[in-house]
C-alpha cells in the first residue's frame, strides 16, 4: 500500500488533460458515511459510477450511490475497464475482489462503531426487521474484519489508502476535505464542504 498525492483537476482529468491513472474507491463499514463521501466527490469534480437502482429512502434520503456491477466484481470485473478516473462505492468486504491489474486510491470511512450499529438497527427497524446478533458481538466481528482488511491492504502495492474520520468530517469538514484533496485532487474543496450536512448525523454517540 503506497501513500500518494493526486494530480487530478476538478473536471476529473489530470492537469495535462489526461484521465487520472487510478480508480477512486469509497469503502468502509455500512452506515459509515460512504454515501456522503460519494456526494462530496461528485461535488468536487470526480465522475461517479452509480446506477440509482437502489432508491433513496428514509435511511439515505439523498441516495445510496451504489453500482450493481461492483457487487459482482469477483465474477465479472469488466466494469473496471471504464472506471479509471471515476469513483465507485464498495463495502469493505468487496475490496478483496478487485483485480490486481488496476491502481486504486481508497477513501476508507471510519465511524464510531456504536454509531454504525445504532444506524444499522434503525435501518432494520424501518424495514420491520431486527438483528439476532447482539451489538457487542457485532462490534467484535467488525473489529476483527477491519483489522484483516487493513492488513491485506497494507500488503497490496496497487492500493493507496486514506482513512477518513466521519465524525471529524462532520465537525471539521475543511480539515478532512483538505486531506482528501491532497490524496485525490485538486478538487473543488469548497463545494465538497457544502455537501456536509450535520443534520444527517442522526446517530450521535459519544465514546
């Protein structure tokens, strides 16, 4: 895993007019702010891979920004042929399926686990469902799986990763957006900051 600084301009191309030679991937646990980050990248000038099949709802009133082919990468990675210079959302477990012949820059969303679990429980309740796995058990599972994916990513030469703190993004968007700009940019940082809406931070749990 390499640390890099981007040279992408606000219209999704390099300063010399060429498309950037990497795929931007927004990842993390479900309910960790990945949809917000996709909106921010769009505002910043990066084209998105998103099909709108999963519609906005009470849990994500501004949309999920998902891309169905990305969920089937293990069986059919052909969508990546047109993904360079664009951003796609993938839950952390799908990162393992990405082929090694493309360079990726991953924005890995980090959010307080208690808030992730509370948000997931609220989503299930809205669907009339419930989880049979206790939160403390789920927390341990998440921690173990995140540790595993972090180790794996650190061993991949074609992956560069920037951890993005969702909670800090809500509190100090300018600071976090500046880090993203250094990683992927130059981007329209002011437009990205305007996307951050503290009103959408509905499961605030202090550690």
